[in-house]
């Protein structure tokens, strides 16, 4: 996973640098468009892959949080979240968030 994210970041960085140089002015408009659109599609694909590998844990917490907000608008947000998100889910999400942060460093 680290290798894939490293390649992704290197590819996007290279494309962005290439598009900012004077060489980009000499490129055909279709090539510039392909590079710009390719970076967007690549970002989407990598995001889907990361969600697939994490079994959608961040989306699960987001869905639980949204459901709590809709169901109990009168209760404070922290109380609603604690009621719907188990301690194990919070710990798993926290561990994955720190792993992602450490991997980014």
C-alpha cells in the first residue's frame, strides 16, 4: 500500500511540475487535457482502492455520525456519536488514522 501511494504522489507531482513548465506550452492541447484529467481519474481510483482495502471504515463512521445527527438533533453531538459508535470502532478508526498519518510522513 505504501508503494502504491508513493507512486501515486510521485506521478501527480511529476504531472503538475510538467504542466507548470514552459514545455507544457508546446504540448498539444489534447495531451495537456489528458494529463489533467488523468490526475483526477487517478485520484478517484486510488481513493476507491484505499476505501476497499480499509473495508470502508471511514465511511462507516461517517454514516453512523450522520445517522446520529438525523435521529437525535436535540442531543449534543458527542453524546449521539458515543451512543452509536462503539469503542472498538473508534479505536480501529483512530489506529488507522495514525497509521495513515505515519505513512504520509
